[in-house]
């Protein structure tokens, strides 16, 4: 499920980035529509970066436990 969500976010970034680049050929970057589109693109980029960093830290935590042979503890 996360893989599909990750692809969907990547697709949205791709569409918005290409649309923004195309519209910048015709409109000034100071127009409200262009600012809104740029902020919307930034929102999706931040979300994608957060997903990537969360995945990295989860994998890093798993490998560090294997190296040090730490035991899982249950929190009651």
C-alpha cells in the first residue's frame, strides 16, 4: 500500500513540476496562480522527502539491531 502511495506522490510531483515549468514560459512568476502552484509543488516534495527519510530511519534501525544483536523489549 505504501508503494502505491509513494508512486502516486511521485506522479503528482511530476505533473505539477512539468505544468509549472510550462506555464512559466507564458506567465510571470509573481502571478498568484503561479505562486499557488509552486507552493503546492513544495508541499508534495516535502511529503515525499518525509516518506523517504522515515523509510531510511526504519531500515537503519533494523540493521543496527542486527549488528548489535539487540533484543526487542515490550512496553507494557
